[in-house]
């Protein structure tokens, strides 16, 4: 299992633990409400959830604060 796949699993578990469905539409909406930069796309969050990519550091920080998890 690679780092991207492990990130995707942790992200899905964190979403469920925080009371959210681990779906791209939910992640896109909730993330963009909290992120100060350019809004992320549905395709980007889908790649995060599928384990195709890992967000940049600034986005990881937003995810960590929102979901109350460690940023690494």
C-alpha cells in the first residue's frame, strides 16, 4: 500500500468520524467553506479520496483543523 492510498483511507475515516459522508461532493463543499485560497474542484477531492493524489501542505492544514486530526 502506498502513501497516497494510506492518505485516502485516513481521510475517509476522519470524515466518517467527524460525521460526514466520505463522498467527493461533501468534501468539496465543506473544504471550500473553510479554505481561503482558490476553491478546489470535485475532481481534485475525488483524487484525494481514491488515493490518486495528496493535497498540498496548505490544504492538509485546513483538513487537519476542520477534521481535528494531525496534519501528517
